[in-house]
């Protein structure tokens, strides 16, 4: 069999982070090749290199496609040769029709005038190929996510695809839609179309993949042949790394139960009939660091935000208790007043005012702490900002630097400072070290440890399992809006967490 | 723009140039205003700075400046209000109906008009804040509605004249307690006291800063700045005192400017407006009730538009259906010339005030020069564009 794609020694760096380090990937014609790895292992980056999103020259190494070395300058170059990538976030325009979406940027036109009849005819053919029976004039917004995913694939087919790349295609699909999509991949395989499938769901990967390449920390671990594939093998290959001393040492001093959530149920913000959080019970004790593990889309962020002032979801029910007393968390203000703080996942969108400086960001959640009868005391505020800048070791020339100009790690320290100054008893940290280099991560862990030693309760949401194992005392595992496992960190391992998730997936 | 900021951005010696630069930016707008004034002073053969003209300049622009204060907050919050001109016109009409036709005493009538302005602002703010209807659309609708209501209220006619006491709001001057000197002594005294207070407080701030261990700007710059601003203020005050003294409306305006400067710089509510304009989601997740805050900025805008409407009606001494036409454009232009960002989160009260004066001086100067109204519009438009282009260019550098 011929090799259609050969990526050799691909390396790609971002400021402060080496995302890919000598990665190799080879795909043969008519093969379904799965790429697996933890979040941040470099899967998406590798695909962006392949599709030309990162143009030739911005990475090292070479790409051989159809027997020739290629230097893609943009996504157009790779698409012309039949490499089509379908991203996790669908790139469809909701208020345009199926036909308009399929031929967007590739209009069936002569002299700039679109031949709609021809376009519609082709759309019907394409829809048939992907097994959809929809009117081509239907607006995208009226289709479910599963069907939208199929439209993306139809769009790829319209471009004479030879190598189809799917990035987490089933992340937001239910089982039926996922199965339909996987069957379609098998059908394409029969027609000689190769696919690269990026997925977290090992059962799916095992079902369709011919070979599996495992990435870890930006390097290729190995490529498994069909007969070598098994859960255990993949999991141990994905996570097999030393925890060594990337996490600061700490002797936990755990006290009474501080924070409890009982029977927490949340419905989807947009589709109020869809249950997102399906009855969660958890607790955090004083001085304890508790982790919530799970895959993307497990509902962890939705859970945290719904607890924090009902910032997410509708029809929320359940109880929140602090020190055994029921507390009102119906608005962010009340949640903060009652001693809950939430450090958001996406600090740029939800955490910081990027056009204002460090000082104003640090005091924002607790302006009362630096003011009396509504008038801010400039010097008190300055003192607070300087104190926290020193405590959390924010690297800037002074507290008047705009937060938009800080590095990711320092931005995160500003967000942490803001919530520390609010004086919480329970701190919820959502992906506290995402997109931060190793050194800054260590500093953030140290801050977390210090808070725990002061007797605060810490709830950490992280998709990086080694991180949870490295810093937590106890770990909950969440999947599809349910807790599917709870274990002391001393007994936990990445394999165990993964198994809890996989078991739940199979059961569902 | 806070002085603390400029002082703090240069902890070490090599950073001195940076402080000069940020000072230049902070005071650049003021310098632009001074240059424009000098330009028109020479092209109008000295007419611009004549006491009577200077007094007129203040009277003509007072209502624009007062509305610019509210508009600044609306724009910093990330919104816009296109209805202010129509609202001002409507309130002017309402005041005329109440005072002239219904013979209500001017004080309760004026207060009722301010309440009406608050209600109008609340009605618009409600849709923007609680239903997330874009402010552009809500206030565009408001603009049409209140333009129409003004016509309906006045029946297409002008109503006047107002009671003489009410006219004093716009055309009156503060009384002179020491008459007979050929110059308005009380006005001059007020000017001297205010400039003295300003210099005293900036010296006080400087000392306090040094006591807290923060190095201030270089002494020469500090002294020069205070002398120039103080001198300019005294000069303008002297010119007005040699005519009829300080206009009542100038006092109203000065109090409001001081109040809004304080609110935006030193209060929690001001800080929250900036945070909301900078990143609404982050502000909300920091416990700020963004809906209520948005609502309040529109209520505030409504009250100020009503006040401007009263001042304008008192100035013309009649309420006409055309009153307020196009005011919103001057007000919004003033705020943007003053350095506010259309994206929200950025803007200063003093900037908006100076922006309004730049527009006002240009109107006045070009009229004296005899430039036609058509070309005046063209030039004003270009000035607005170049001011914002200059700002954006500077920011990206």
C-alpha cells in the first residue's frame, strides 16, 4: 500500500512553549489513522501544521504528500490538493442554507454569477453520500449538531477530498450520531479516502482505526498497529510520564467539611430541555485540594459556573452548603459574599479587563475592601495591588502595566490575586495552568498549596491528569454531567481515571 | 490619565522619556485646544478672545458639554445614545408647556422636567440593560419618538417667552457684591480662589505621593503645568469678569464637571462602569451587577439631556419644535475627540469636555471668519476623523 502522507521531524514553537518536538506521522492510502493524546499533547497543532494554518517556514521538518514534498502557505494550498480539515468548532454559518454553506468560498459560479440550480443539484448528491435526507434550502441553524457535522463532511466531499482530518468530531454528538459518523468513515475507507481521526473516545478509536499514533507532550510516543490496539496499551502510552518534581511538595492539613454541593442539577442554557449536570454531590474539606477530572465537554465548567452565582444554565436545583449551613449563591455577588471564588477557564474572555492595568483588575471583585462609602482610597488600592503583585510574583515593571500586555502565566496570577483579595473560603480553579509554561505552572501550584495550608478549600478542574495527581488530595471523575468516580489521590492513577471514564462511556 | 499613573510608570531614571511621552498624551488634547484657539484668535483679528465673544462661547456650548458628561459614561459602558438631542428638545417643549401654558412655578416645573428626563432614560435603558437590545437601535427609536412627541406637544408652534427668573439659568450672571470697579470683582475673586485651590490640591497630592514613597514627575514639569493651566484659567476668568462676570450656567457646568470627574476617577460606581465597558463578562463574573449599572448610566444620561434641554430653552427664551436637532452628533463627536473608545472601557471626563470646547471654538471661530455652514460641517467632520485616527495610530505604536 502507498503512503499518502509522511510528516517528518515536525517541530513547532510558540513563545515560551515547544508545542511539537520532532513529531513523525505517516498515513497510508485508504487508512483510518487515529491520533490520540491528552489535552495539550500537540494533536491540534500538528493538524494545523499539516493543513497550512501554520504556513511553511513557521515550523521545522517536512511534509510529504502524494509522493512530493509540500510547502503549504495557507489552508487554500492544502485544500487544493484534497487535504480537508474539520475542526472541533464547526465552521458553518448558522443563518445560511445547506447549499450556501457547502459551497461557501467555493461557489459554483461563472464570471461571478452563481449557478444555484447546479449548486443545489450537487448538494443533493453530496447529502445522499453522507446519508442525509434534508432539503438543501434548510438553514443550518435548524439542524442538530450531528447533522451539522455531516454537512461539514459533505462540504469536504465537495472539494474532492483525499485526506480527511477530523478533530474531535464526536465530542458533542450523541451515540447514534457518533455511530453514523463512524460508519461513514468506514465507507470512505472503502472508497479509498484516507482519514485522520483525532479523538478522546478510545472505544470509537478502537472500533474504526487501522493504526493509532500516540502523542505526549509534543512528541510521538509510538504508532500502534491494529493488532496491538487495546485500552490498556493506549492509556499507558498516553500517560506514561514521570510526575517527579514538577509539583511542589506539601503536607496536607485537612480539617472539617467546608463546602458541600447536594443533588445539583442544571439544564442547558440554550436548550432548556437538555440536562447538563445530572445530580452531583460533592464536598471539599478545609485545607483540602480536590480535583475534578474528566474529558472536555464532561460538564465540569458548566457545573462550576452554575454554582458560582448561577452564571451558567437554567432550571438549577440543589443545595450549596458552607460549614454545614445552606448558602445563597443565586448571584455572583452573593456567592462572593458567602466566600466562594471562581477562577475562570478562559482568563482573557472571562477573567480580565485587558485594557486596564493590574491595579484595577486586582481590586475589581472586592472594591469595598479599598473604599469607604463608595469612594476609592487610591493609596489603599495601590498598596493592595503592590502586596499581591509581590505575593503572587507577578512579573511586570509596576502595577500600572496593562494586563493585556502580560504573559499568560502573569495574567493568571493577576486573576488569582483578584480572587485572593476577595477573601474566599472556597476557591474553584478552572484549568488554572492552561497555556502557561512550566515555570509559571510551578509558581501557581505553590500559591494553591499555600492557600490550602491557610485552611481554605480548593476545587481544581483540570484536563491534565498528571496535574490533578500531582497537586490534589482527592479526585472526583466526571463524565457526561455525572460523577463516575471518587478516589484519594494516593490511590489514583491516570489509568484508573481513564478507566472510570471509559467504563462510563461504554455503559451509557 | 490619573496623575498617580504617570508618576508610577517611571520608577527608574531611564524611564523618564516615557513619563514625558505619557504626559504629552495626557495634555496633548489641551494643547490642541490652545493651538486651535490661538489660530482663530489670529484669523479673526482678536475677536475670539473678546470678553463678549468668550462669554457667548461658554453659553453656546454649555448644553453640549453637560450632555457630553452623560454620554461619556454611556460610551465608556460600551453603548451609545442617539436620542439625546430629541430628548433635550422634548424637555424644552415640556418646560414651556408647564411654565407658559399651565403657569406652574419655574422651580417645580424644572424639577419635574428633570424627573421626566430620568424616566425617559430609564425607559430606554430598560431595553438596553435587561433585554440586551442594542443601544444603537433603542436610542435611534427614541430619537424618532421624541422628535415626534416634541412636534405633537408644541403643535408645531413655538411657545414662549419664559418667566424672566427662569431665563437667568442661561442668560444670567452671578451677582457682584462689590460693584462699581469697572470689573466684576466677585467673579475675579471666585476665579482666584478656585485656581488657588487647584494649585493647593495638586501640591498636596504631590507631597502625599512623596510621603508614600512614590517619586513624582520632575519638579519643573509639575510647576510648569500648574502655572500654564492656572494662568490660562485666570486669564479667561479675567476676560469674562471684564464683561459681565461669570455666567450662571458656567457655575452649573463647572460643578457638574467636577462631580463627574470625581465619580469616574474615585468612586466604586465609576470604576465599575469602566470595568464593564472593558470586559462585560469578566465584570459580571466579578460580582458587578452589569444590567443595573447599564440601566443607571442611561437614567443619568436622561437627566443630563433634560437639564441641557432646559438650558437651551431658557437661552432661546422659547421652545421650538426644532430645538435639539442634531445635538447628539456634536455630543458624540466631543466624546470621541476627547479620546473615548467606541469599543467601551476607555475615556475621560476632561477629555470629553475639552473635545466639546474644540468643537465649540471651531464653530465659533469659523462663523466669525464667515465660513459657510456647509464647509464648517466638512471641516468638523475631518477634525473628528483625524482625532480618532491619531488616537488609534498612537495606541498601535
